[in-house]
C-alpha cells in the first residue's frame, strides 16, 4: 500500500521464467536488491495498454524479455528484448545486445551500446541527451518511427530500409547529419 511501490515485489536469484498478464509488479525494485531472470514475458488479459505494469530494477540480470502488451520499465542491461505491443522505457546502463521493436513504443533513456536494432514500431530517444551507439546495421521496416531530435545516436554501421522507401518510415535524426545512400 506504499505509494510509488508496485503491489507485488519479487526477488529471486534463479528465476527461469516470469510471466505477467495483469497487475503491478516490481523485480529487484529497491537499489540494493538483486535478481536473475532467464525469460520475462509481459502481456495482457483484456487491455494491452493497462493490464500489466512491470518494473525491472537495476539489480536485475536479464536474458530474454518478450513483450506483447503492458507497461515495462527496464533499469538494467539485458541480452534480448522483443516487443510487439505495449510501452517500454529503458533507463538502465550497460549493453543491450538485441532489440527487436516490432510494434509498440520504446522510450530509450539510457547510454551505452545497442548491438543490434530491428525496428518496425516506434523508438524515442528524445527524453535523454546522452550519447548512444548502435553497433550493427539498424534494420528499419515500413511503418517504423525513429525519433532522435537531439542527434544522440551514432550509427556505427549505418541503417538499412528493409523492403520500403524513406517515405514509408517516419524519422527525425536531428540537425547537422550526413547521409550517404548506397
């Protein structure tokens, strides 16, 4: 019943799978807590936007995150995030190896490196101005939205429009950028 805290708080050093479709849940929510989760799945029962809320604290060790709805906040590094619906906010530092944003909205308030990004949904880099590097070629699909008005993203290997044209996507990459089509 404490304001600002999830209804259910979980700790565990060897959680194989965490499946959430409803409720307000926090894992390793407080600064000194730690948890390890192999697979996180967040979805919904009736309303993709409001049924589930999950906060993964800075003490989480995460491998695979699958999101098909709900509101997700990640405050640590992870190996793979695949989302098809819902809203995710990434605040944690450290490497994010693979992000597959096939739908929904991803708000990126972090630094560090994204190794691989495939985008068909919406990624928003506007709420933070710290530098981010995307190592591999970014794959951008029809209908994608890439919003980086502060030019904080460095594309180490560029980006590729997959089976679409520039007018099929919405991109704000900020001022004073150079593009070299190939």
